[in-house]
């Protein structure tokens, strides 16, 4: 190896080290900024006193823009409130609170994954008196999905629909 090629390799290794140091410092700066941005919120389990505020937020930000509700003009409905309250009563709803003033800035309504009762959903869909809810396709759609999903493992539903 000549003297010139040795010096070139030394310069290249120095450039690599400098590039690595710059890149790694930028990556840590970005991650610090992201952690600072999210550190001002606390993720907590929702209390019963939070339920009305969560429902109000759903009316204001979710139901008006949800595609099915928007297409049939359904905005505020007691049946959807009952379903949301039942899911919140399971105790798995999470809220994001501002660390400084305690206001709720977001919520996630979760439910347990247990077997559904499609017959009860069908009875509910058939006994609705509200004309907009009567045509709410989501009830009819979920009614059939729940029935088929219950039989997914036993009747090979995927083979039936992939033909």
C-alpha cells in the first residue's frame, strides 16, 4: 500500500465518522422534539364523570363526519349514544389529557372482543322507529357480518367469499 492510498483511506474514514456523528446527533434531536411534543399529554383510563364530555366530543367531531352517518344525514341519535355508553362502561376507554390544565383532548372508546349477539342486533334494527335510523345501513351490515364472523372458523367463510 502506498503512502497516498493510506492517506486517502484515512480521510475517507474521518469523513464517515463525521457523517455518522452528524446523522446520529440529528436523529437524537428529532426524537427529543417528538418526545417533548407528546410529553405534554397524559394517557389515562376514563372515569365515569368523563363520559358526558367524551360523548359531547363524539357528537362534535365524529358523528358529523363519519361516512355512513354523513351520507344519510344522521347526526345526533340516542341509540348511538347508548352503544357508546355500553362500550365505555366496559372500562377500557382511554383519554388523553393536557398535563397542564387537565382538559380532555382526545379519547379512544375500546371494547372487549367477546362473542356478539347478532340476533339482538337484528331485533334492535327491526324495532327502530326513527326513519333515518331505519335506513341506517350500518345496523343491517353489521348484523350480517356478526352472523358470518361467528361462523368464520367452522364454515370456512373465507372460501365462500373468495370464489
